């Protein structure tokens, strides 16, 4: 399993997204947090599995299914 490093900027974006969803619904915010946590586990298990960014192949993209959010993975 790969060791993940979450940047300060990524944490700030996550906090902003969580606050946005919380304004809509606490349940939706909780679902968002759960989906991100599950995504991070999947990324750690196999970071090379996710498709490369079309503009910069140094990065891979994990698109959440239920929320408008993308996790960028540095290769």
C-alpha cells in the first residue's frame, strides 16, 4: 500500500468542499467525507490504476462518483 501525502492546499480545498456540502445538507456532507475517505484507501492500494491527466501525465485523476470533486494524484 502506498503512503499518501495530502498537501495543505488539498486539505483546504477539501475543507471548503465539505463546508459547501454541509450548507446544503449535513447528510450530504457526511456522504462526501465517506466517499473521499474510501477514495484515498483505493488510491493507496493502487495509485497507478487511475487515468492520467490529459494535460499532464505526471498526475492521475480520481473522479468521485457521487460528488463534483476530483482527487489529483501525483505520479
